[in-house]
């Protein structure tokens, strides 16, 4: 049983000078509510085969409906500015007429964000899809309709897909894709595949805006990158000057790290550490630092060649330069990472051992059988107590080294996290979307507002005016971010603190 009938009436029909206009559109029955979607200018489109005439609109009192034997004719009249709807003069129904602007609702269906919106505005989604379909069938050919551009785009798409497949090989994933630059190049290739596929298809306005915004972001990224390269070349006239400068900085960093380790091998902050363990840890860590410095000196010719290659790739944009900087930061701080891994492993081992041995003070040992326990033997208590005391007195020495290098690791991880988010921001620069939000707010609308235009008790008809309310700038920017671009992970500070306290390794965030 139909409880209510809702008519979507386009405003251009009200503005037309004609006295009588045929109502052409579609009807849908959803949850005991019948919707009538009326379209203003659908003639001459492929959508005509899906539509049919189910009534008429007149500005005078209609006498033809009473004489018509077919009572399934919708009659909408406008008398003295008041709209009313009925099936015939002899049959009154409860109608809701929603006045809408076709140009505003053409792409509304893509703005919805969650299932609650979809359930509440399912009728507007259907209307939006049909308005978009009618608009696309009336549009002239775009660039993807020409054979030459189709062939070129198809060949480029094949090359990009082949490149993505090559990079997805397990060998490359275990070698080159460990570097941030090559991983970023793979992501860019996937983004270009997404761009070409969207341009070749006649998608909705929202997808086109995402593509245009991404392309403009790439152009600005390249412009900023070229400017940075030019600024870099003005400071360093040649690569030798740059390597001399970086070598001096690396040497100072190495010397600072060596002095820190020598300070820890003494009495840091007046603390009395365990001399044998302190000497062992300090000597091993100094060996790692010296070994890494010797490796950098020996591999300098290879690093110079790699630097030239990276400088060429860096001309493609500032985001590529940031990816290069991430790799450089990871390479020059590799010795710090080694020391941090060893210190974290030793601290975690001591911490877990102390937690296990602390159960000795309970006095009983649990067995695999549920509900049963047996006391510890004298030998178990003796060995466990001695081990607990040894680990407890060695813990401050290990903890000092762990605290120093976990702080350095946190600084490096946070630096890389900032670089990752800066690289992401360069890919989604909201230049075009900001212009859309400012000059064309209907495309950035997030809410449909229904205002009561008129209500007639005689005809049981309620007339509502549908208007779009523009969403906030931030919501608009988030909506037009391409799905192919990976978003940085959300930082959980509690999880980070828990990993630091338990000795688990920290990774870039």
C-alpha cells in the first residue's frame, strides 16, 4: 500500500512561459513511498527510452482530467502561485512536491559520506544519478572520444601497468622497494593509472574534480621542485662542494656520537654503572660507529654517482626530493638504528626476564593442569633469586644506553613522519578544490535543506523547496582527495609510549 507520493518538480518548468507542459520522467517505489522524478530538458537524449509521460502541468484550472477515462494521469496545477497535485479531479491524494534546481543536484549523490546519509537521502541519490546521466548524454564529445587520444592513452596505460607489474615482483619488493624513492615512484605510477582511467571514462563531476586537483598538485609540485633545485645549485656550485659539506657534517655527527658513548662509558650524570657491562656496551657501539664511518668513506664514489641520479629524479618535483631526503636520512642514521636495535633488544630481554622471575616472590608455581599448583624447589628459588638480583643490578646500565638511543630514534622517527606528511600534502594540494569551494559552492554541498514553500489543506499537497548548503572548506578538501593516494597512518601516542616502555622497536609513523 502506497502511503505517500513524492514529486520532484524542476524549477525551470515554473519559469517557462508555456501554460501547459507535459511531465516526463520516471517513477520509483521505495518503502511504500512512490517517487516521481520529473526532468525538464531530456528531449533528444538516450535517456528518453527510459522515461515516459505520466501527467501534465498547467497554470489554469484543468478540466481535461475529469473527461479523461484514464485516471492514472498526474495533474499539477499552479493557481495564484500555489502548486497542487492530484491524480484527477475526482481523486485526491497526499502529495509532497519538492522543487529542485537540476544544475545544483546533478552531482549531489557523490557528496554523501556514510550509510545514514544514504538511507535518509536515497531519493536524492536516484535523482542525482539520472540528472547526471541526462547531462552526460547531452554533452558533446570530450577529449577521450577522439581516436588518437584514445590510442595514446591506451598505450600509456599499458606501459604504466607493465611498470607497476614489474615493481610488484618479489625480488624488487625485497630490494629496491625498500627505498622510499622507488616506493614513491611506484605509488605515482599507480596514481597516473588512476588518472588515465578516470579521464577515459565518463565519470561524475566529483571524480573529474579529483583528477584535476591531483594534476594541478603535480604541476605545482614540479614547479616548487625546480625552484628548489635551482636554489640548491646556486648554493653548491658542484657536487664536490656538496659532498665536502655533507662529509664535514657527517664527521661532526660521528664525533658527537663518539663523545656521547665515551660519556656513557664513564659516570653519566654522576651515576655509578656496572663497569664490565658498561665497558662492553660502549666498546661494541663505538665499533659500530667507526665501522659505519669507514663504510661511508670507502663508498664515496658510488654515493656520488647515486647522488647524480637522485638529483635528476628530484627535478620531477619537491615530493621526489623529500623521498630522496628520507632515504638519505635513513642511510646516514643507520649506525644509530643498529645501536638502538641492540639496546632495545637487551632492555626487552632483561625486562621480560625480570617480569618472569618476579613470580618467584608469589611462592608457588603454576602447572599446566588447571586449578593445581606446586611449590618451587629450593634449587629453583636459589637460581631464580640470584638471576633476578643480577638482572636487576644490570638493568640501570642497560637502561641508560636504551634511554639515550631511544630518544635519538624517536627524533628520527618523528622527522621522517613529518617528511611523509609533507610529501602527502604536496600530492593533495587543495588548489582547485579551494577554487571550487569559493566560486562554485554547489559542487561542494554537503547538506540538502528542505524549506516549506506552501501548504494547501484543500488539495492535501505540501510544497518543499530543496536548496543545497555548502559544506565546510576542510570537509570539501577531504572529500576530493583521490582514493589512490595513501593517507598517512594516524599516530597513536599511547601505543607509541607503550612500545617505548616495553622495548619494542619503533617504526616511521
